[in-house]
C-alpha cells in the first residue's frame, strides 16, 4: 500500500474520535466489518464509489480523507530541497529523478516548485557541486534539458499562484534561466 495515501489511518482516527465501531461504520456503508478493518490496517482501500460517503460520514473533504495537502510547510519544503540538493552532489541523475517525483507529487505548491526550479537552474549552469573549485566541477551534459525543466516548473508556478512575491520571483527566475 502507498505510504502517501492515509485513508485507512484517517478512517480509524475519525471513527474513534466519533465513538463509532467498525460494525456501525460498515453497516452505514453497506460493507463488512472485515472490509473496514482491512482499510484501517492498510491492507486494502475502500471502493472509490464509497469515498464521498465515507468523507461525508465524518464531515471531511476528500482531501482530508486522503490526508492530502496542496502545500507543504516551509520546513517540509526545505527538507525536500535539502534532500535533493545533497543527492545532487553525489548523483545528479538520481537527484534529477527525485526532483521530478517531488514536483509531480506537489504540482500545486508554488513555493516548492520555485525552489526546485532554482536547483535545476543551478545544475544547468554547471554548478552541481557549487562549493568545489571551478576547475573541478563536472560539465553538465544536458544543461539545456535542465533549463527546460526549470522553465516548465516556473510556468507552472505562474499558472497556480496568486501570491505577488511568488509571481515576481517566478518571472525573475524565468528571465534569468
């Protein structure tokens, strides 16, 4: 089961908070108690047609039921950036793949996308190891591709944000890239 989908934990938490038994929830939804138990243990997921009913039962949005947030906290974003940055110092290809995965998972988080775009721009400029002497830096074979990825992320930021400072930073970084 996926670590990022928290439906079972959410159902268990909300069921306990409401003082509802697995049997009562199962009866309301027209499923077996065993099905509810499997959801809560992460052994299976509810049928997609049940998701709106489960969310409504606990007065949750579907995002809350899934445990999903569009935007990360500053600390969470910084931790992901640091992870990718550190990986880039060892293995630029692996770091680039991790960056792509993070960007895909948080495609509406303008702040995080700005940070990732800046990292791509740094890599495209040949500074994968910025603290090494200039003569010891490896050339980046796909600098154009890295810059294109950065520009795509910056375009996404311009699509999703209304924050004036994020808009300014995205436009400035796009011009620089």
